[in-house]
C-alpha cells in the first residue's frame, strides 16, 4: 500500500492499520507471538526480552490503533487495566481529580475506594459542560466519558480540552462508545484517550482488552512503566484477535449505527416507551419502560436480543441497567446495544416484544 494513512477514511484505515509491508509468501496479519521469554544478547533490554515488557503482537496492534487514534498507544488487558494505569500512575496524593458522576462504575470505585483514601481530592461532577468548567481550578486530571453510558450525554471536548489546558489539568476521555472510527479525542486537544476495546472496537464479545492513547511521550512513558510493573498486559492472542477485528470495524459500526438510529425512531414513536435516545454515534440506544417488570419482560420477549451486559458486539443485547445498582437510572431503564442483524429483522423483533408487554 502506498500513500500516507492521512488521506484515507477511517474505515479504510482500520482495514489496513498496523499491517506489515507485503512480502512474498507472508500472511497479511502475522499470527500471535506466544512467548514469555525472548532471546537476549548479553545486555539487559527493558523494552523486550520478557513478556511483561513487550510483545511484537501487541506492538503491531498498538501501531494499528495509533493510526486510528492519531497518537501513540499502550494496550492493556482490559479497559479497567487502562483506566487504572491512568488514574494510579498519573494522580498523586494531594492532587485533585475531577470525575464525572456517571463514569463507568469501575472508574468511580477506583477514585473513591483507592485514590480518596490516599489523599486525592475527588470532585464528582455531572457530565455537563458548565459543571466541568467550574470544577477545573486546581485539578490535576479531569475524567470524562463522552458519549457517556448508559445515559448517553456528550461533552464539548474541544472546549473542555482548551479550558483544562489553560488550567494546567490533564483531560482524559473514555471514548469507548464512539470508538476512534467516530471520535478521535487527541485531534480535539485531549491529553489522554482511553477505551475499553472489549466493546465495539473488537466487537465480537469474545475478549477483553483496553488501551490508552496520547501524543505526550512523557505521559505514555509513565503509563507504559505502570503496565510493565503491575502486569496488566494484553494476552498476545487477545491482541491478535482485536487487531484482526479492526478490519471490520467500519462495516460493523455502520450497520450498528443504522440499526440504532432506526430503533431509536421506532421507540420514540411507541406509547409504552419514554425517553428514547441515541447520541448520533455508536450502537447504544437507551430508553425507559414502566418499571422493572415490563423492562425484563420486554428483554425476555425479544428473540434476537441477548439479556447481557456490555455493548458493542455483533449480536444485539440489552439489559435492565438498574439490576447492577451502580447507575442513577430508573428500574425500567433499558440499555440496548444494537448488533449487526438486518435492520428489518431487529425492528420487527423489538416491535413484537413491545406488543407482548403492552398486551
Ligand atoms: C465506558 C466503559 N469504560 C470502561 C469499561 C471497562 O472496560 P473492561 O470491561 O474492558 O475492563 C467499560 C466496561 O463496561 C465501559 O463501558
């Protein structure tokens, strides 16, 4: 392939990202390197030599994601391993952490159960531009999720990034829902783009992986050193599967978004449904039914929709989010993740399930 990656659309970039130059008889994407130890030649090599320090399969995956994110990437065993690397390696006792109240529950737990007791001031704020701007003075790190989930709020990232920079704070954005196909936080001035690749990025509900992207080599060095020390490394097989899955990211997201838009339209027009929303990117649609019973009966009545947590997979799934007790949502709140089924089939299935609860 010739020409810079910059002249290509994101879906095309995802097909080719991180692949080695064509060589006669070689595969497009070389297989996973399964190794804990590598041959060394006399001197120590802190970047290689041992499977916790480096692995060619992750490095290829990181190069691929770096092309999509527009920065350098450090990959992790899961989204939470990536989150904790940022929060625990970059926030010190005496620092102020601003964290949105509807961040992924694990993020809030790290802040409250591990940072606060170590002398970090944690400021919880709603996912709201004015509230975030007001919380900036004195902050070391600002953590937002945009679009947030499960409530699907969005933040003006360029404005917040500029204000955070002026206040001397680092802005970290969890962009799991949008994926770098739809949102590249680093291009918007954000210091750290963090995501769970367990969701739409890998998209098949068959692995956990995560990453941190940045354009700041010093921040990345701290995050990478944290990974090598604590061992939150991705398995080579998972990294390889995630890399393989990037090739279909564009078509998966296109279909998921087409399904999400159509589903949001159907739900908005249905008398049993309140508050149907889709933020315009990603696979998740949120809505409310009249309590826990109707919401669970709806999910159970769908034939094509798995009762499952998480989102972003090729198979549609839904859950009554209040069952976990971790989010400020009503008992009838449903988080619906659109898969890649044919739109007509998915809509017919949902419409029939809504008839069941109405009848
Ligand atoms: C927005 C968001 N960030 C982070 C995570 C954590 O990712 P993982 O489950 O891969 O550790 C999740 C998981 O659900 C998530 O939804």
